[in-house]
C-alpha cells in the first residue's frame, strides 16, 4: 500500500481471498484504504495470488478452512464470502468439500458478520439458474437445476448458501447481500482449471488444439475481472439484499471464443471438438437491469480488450512470472466453454471432432 493512501479505518474479511476473484477483491479493497483479512485454506487458491499484498499495511492472511468456525480479533465492517471451489474441475474433485463450504462455510462467515454487525456479501453464481429455460436470466427466475447431477454439488451448495443468507437476514437482522456472478475471467486464472478462457489461452499459447465441446454453439457471457470487482464493491457499499446479477451481456459461442483467442494470440492451433459435459447449459446471459438501475453498474471492458490483457498475463507467466507458468490442479482439463463477450472472427486451421472424455463441465463457476 502506498504511504500516501488514506485509510478508511474499515476492516474487511475476504474468504477465498487467495483465489482468482478474491485476490482481486483484496487488492481493490486495500487500494481504497480498507484493511483486509484474507481467509483461505488454499485448496484451489495460491499464495502467489496474494504475494504482492504481503507486507502491505493492513493486509493479513489467515490460513483457515471456513467449514470450521473461525474468528478474527479485530472488529469487522464487511465480510465478502467468496470461499468455494468454483471451476468444474475443482468441484468435481472436491464434491463434499464444495457442499460443506457452501453450507457450513456460509454459516460460519455469517456468524462473523453477525458478531460485529458487519455487511455480508455472498458470492453466488449464475449456476443457480442451471440449464436455463428463460433467456436472458433475471433474478426472478428460479432456475432449472438437476439436484442429483454431477454439477449439483456446486449449484445446490450455492442455492443453499443463498437460502441460508436470506434466513440469517430475516431471523437475525444481519445486513446481507447476494451477488450472482456470471462467468468472469482475467489474470490469475489457472491454465488447467477447466474453464474456457484459461484453457483456450493455455492451449493457443502452447500451439495445442483448442478443445471445444459439442458443436461449440453453446453460449456464455464473459465479464472481465475489473468489472466484476467494481460491481461487487458497489453491492457491498449499498444496502441492497439482492440477489443481483453481475455479468456482461455480450454473448459469445464457445466456437467463436476459441477462434477469437486463436486470432488474438496469433496461434496456429486447430480447433478440436470433444463431447459435451453432462448438464452443460446451452445458453447463459444475465439480465443486469437491476444492477444498472440500483448500483449504477455496467461492464466497461470489452472482450477483445479483456482477453488481450489476460493473454498478456499468461504470456508473462510462461516467461517465468511469479505463478511460474502453468499449474496443474489435479482436475481434468478437456475442453472448455464459457462465456461471452465479443468476437473477432478469426481463421481456423481445420476443425475436427474427436470423441473425448466426458467431464461434467468446463464452464464457469
Ligand atoms: N470466476 C467466476 O467466473 C465465478 C462465477 C460465479 C461465481 N463465482 C464465485 O466466486 C468465488 C471465487 O471464485 P474463483 O473463480 O475466484 O475461484 P477460485 O477457486 O480461484 O477461488 C476460491 C478460493 O476459495 C478458497 N476456498 C475454497 N474452499 C475453502 C474453504 N473451505 N475454506 C477456506 N477457503 C476455501 C480456495 O482456496 C480459493 O482460494 C466462488 O465462491 C465462486 O463460486 C466465480
């Protein structure tokens, strides 16, 4: 933190703060002068994500599992509850952990907020809409989720976490808010986490085929991390209970996303079609009327720009950046699909279909 930065005197706890989204939140909060305690058990996060914050005044890292009750000594003004495995590769590897983090972890994070009368924000997800029958999805839509499918460990954990958060507010008057994040991408995603953007970028930079699932016509909407962080902090500063959708409405097919990344990286990679995962949503696009109206928020970063920044970061890692290149997380990393944004049409050097292993999903979180 720069010595000229003025402290707000506030203290935020970010669970999952060593993960992709959480580490950007920690950085943004510290930049505005809020002290931050990052609580993380590093099951999918990495200390490298918060290495730039170590030693900064006001930053504390607490290595703890939120499934167990945890506490921080200093009074808390804001709890951002972002701990949860989020990529399909991760939650399929950690099914019970994911359910327990969404349930017990949410209970424990809410208890901390209640203790100090803090504002509490739950990171929910577009996955609560499942394979949606309504398009685009607004917050009134109840979703179409398979409760016993492979993805249910994540989807139902988040649905339970939402229910718990609402019940906590009703029963104890805790000041809660729920954000439903649609697919977000940017620097610090892991090349092997199974999500479309990092998978495609990793493959393109390595000159490997980009693995597109199904016929690649399924769509996602992609938000750049800076936009998502701005929306979360706007929600934290408001008194809205939500849920509020945060996402980019520019929808893109997975095939166009793959072609765009090939063009932006200048790669000679081909596209290879592989099987589509079980319960993979065909479409995904947020209705953000509520966030626009109540939070005065809308995404600013277009896909071409956000992808270029993300590609630049991946190149840096390959060149020996602090993440030391790519990490394997033990998950599968067949193809990918994700989200949206714009698409530059790009040449593709032969597209093939290869029957492939069946993973339960490579989109979002
Ligand atoms: N990235 C997206 O597109 C997206 C979309 C929708 C919702 N979200 C939500 O945002 C949050 C962060 O997602 P992400 O993409 O940064 O994933 P991530 O895996 O990079 O980060 C999750 C963090 O939570 C930590 N964690 C998991 N279980 C924990 C536990 N029991 N105790 C303590 N720490 C634990 C992990 O170590 C990791 O640092 C998640 O709650 C996810 O559901 C993300």
